[in-house]
C-alpha cells in the first residue's frame, strides 16, 4: 500500500469491522497513529540556512536526492507543518537521516 520510502510504510495496518444502522457490515483498514521519532536515532548531514524562496521539496531533492522525503526534514526539526520550516529566511533547519 505504501512505498518503502514512505513515513507510513513501517506503521502497522489494522482493520476494524463496522456495522451500519441497516445491519450492513464492512471492514475498514487504517494505519495506526504515527509519532515523530526521537532525534537520538538520527545523524545530521547538513545544517541549511533558509533563504528567500526556499521550498522543502527542493531542499530534500538537493540534500537527500528525493523531493518526497521532506518528511525526514520535518521529523529532524520536530515540525508538524512543513511550510513553517522555510517561512523565515535566516533560520537554520537540520537535514538528517536515520542512524544505521
């Protein structure tokens, strides 16, 4: 269902049976809640200073080689909203990967 590079790939999929008012049942599958992992399990590869016009997808393409890996940068900076990382020129953001 999710690519191995997705943040949701390792999260368990669970199923729940629902019965509606008419007695019809269906099974709904969903992923368990994902928590931002501890920073202890990462290594910083670069500290980037935001400039006007920076976009997170472009930064992850440059530093990680894949624009859809923006979530790794969000996790490394404990950010829930990706756009907040590039809103303020001059601020630094951590580009990190998991330790192996």
